């Protein structure tokens, strides 16, 4: 393995480790704020066991949960703030992969850079739900 390729691998690993730490701390803090009642709850923690028995569609209807990315409008509620913490974990793969594209280019590995950029594109398309009927 070339030194430049090892550098790209190191960049990915460092970003993943740092991002995981930040996402975990954020998720833990937001969960504590939600469970403690320090932030208002959109859905009370006491209601969760009953709601867990419902399908996702039924739960959304019963609670009035927003569809799609509209949940971002509700991050002032403790339960939606915890969802943001989970979303940070999901975003990590795209961020780390995007970060190594310049390293691959600097190492002259254009094919690796292209594949990494395409992977980021696919991840972003999936995150944005641009093909909502596809499973």
C-alpha cells in the first residue's frame, strides 16, 4: 500500500473516530435532556411502550409526527433532538468518505477518488429520499 493511500485511510479513520465521539456525546446528552424533562417532549417517554406496538404509519398518525425531513423543524423537542443525534451517526459515512476524496486525488488515485465521490452521491441521494418508492 502506498504512503498516500495509507494517509487517506488514516484520514478516514481519524474523522470516523472523532465523528463517532461527537455523535455519541450529542446523542447521550440529547437523550438525557429528553428523559429528564429538561426539554419539552413531542411524545412523552411514558407513551413510548404503547406506541412501540403500532406500525410506523399508525404511530405517526396517532402522535402527529411530521413526515420526511420535516422532523428537523421539531429539534426543540427533546425526542426530536435525540433523532438528530442518530442522524449524525448516519451522516458519518458520507462525511468521512467525502473527506478522503482530496487525499485520493493528491495521491494520484483518480479512480479511488471517483468511486468515493460516487459513493457520497449515492448516500446523499438515499438520505434525501430522492427515490421514495425504491426499496
